[in-house]
C-alpha cells in the first residue's frame, strides 16, 4: 500500500525548538530557579506538549550546562557555576567580536536602524529596571550582526553558550550599571555606520567583556574538583 500524501506535515522541528526556547528562557529569567528539580511530565503539562520534545529540550539544555542530570537521579536546574560562566563568557565575547567584524561591510541602513531601535528599547528597559525587557532588547540588538554575518558556526556556538552568560547578564541589567551598555551600543552603531570593522569589533568585544566584572576571581584555595556556585546578591 503506498504511503498517502500528507497535506499538512507536522512541524516537529518547530515544536522542538519552541519548547527548548521556553525552557531556556525560564531558566535564564529565574522562573526555574537554580537547584530546582525539573520533571518532564510537569514541564510537558505546563507547556501543553508531549514529553518527547521536553526530554529533547532537557538534553540540549544539559549540553549547555543549564541543567544537570545523572542516571537514576532527578534532573535539576544547574547552579550558576563560576568556572563555567567564565569559560562561556570568553567564548561568547570572542564570537560577538567575530560576528560584528564579518557583518560591518554588509549592514544596510535598515539593519542599522534595527540596531538603533533595539538600543532605544534597551535604554528604556534599563531605566525602568526591567531586566527581562532589557535582555530581550539586547538580544535583538546583537542578533542583527549575528544574522547579517551569516556565520553558522558563530550562531551555533552562541546558541549553546549564550544562555549561560545571559543568566549572569540578567544581574547587570537589573542595575543602573547597565547604562554603560547603552553608550557602548551607540558607539557600536556609529562604528558600523562608518564601515570601521576593526573599531566596531573592538566595541562589541568590550560590551561583552564588561560582564567579566560580575564573575568572581578564582579562589586559589578552592577544590578544583568542586564547582563554585555564584551566590545570589541581595
């Protein structure tokens, strides 16, 4: 019997990605808190989906270090581990510098306006101390260069390690210290508009490098085999 044609194929990849994004964002914004046990049945009920895309999403989140799982044990939201954040931050900063350097020559006037608009929204969110809106606007701002660069390797690395850094960045965007990022964004747009790839790349790198101030220095007396969790500030 021939396989009947399908007039409405199920977009499983879209569902899988959507579930992953929802769970990733819930971890980044603290809805799912560090140390919290996450069960696929409960998450599936919360999202209104089957357990399969939830399990796949948890596997991907485990690869990014956002959840921890062990055979026969519960899956939990990972603590913000200092060493892992430091490693991810270095990679993310370098990838954004590369993306900007490759994108500058191809950015159009519309692209630059997208960046300006995102920065205006970012500035407003920072002023209102709305860290969620600030993160969303900042994502939109930096996504322009990543999109225009068209470097799949860069995009893949950022998709995996960006959320690890975002958990840290959320702390910065909840304070007025984020105001410096508004000015750096403006400088980045100006450098891009002037087609100065080197200057734009360095500003992009500095924008992300500033987050290093939020990462505690390594403790030489600490046990290297024991991860050090980043403590929540009051």
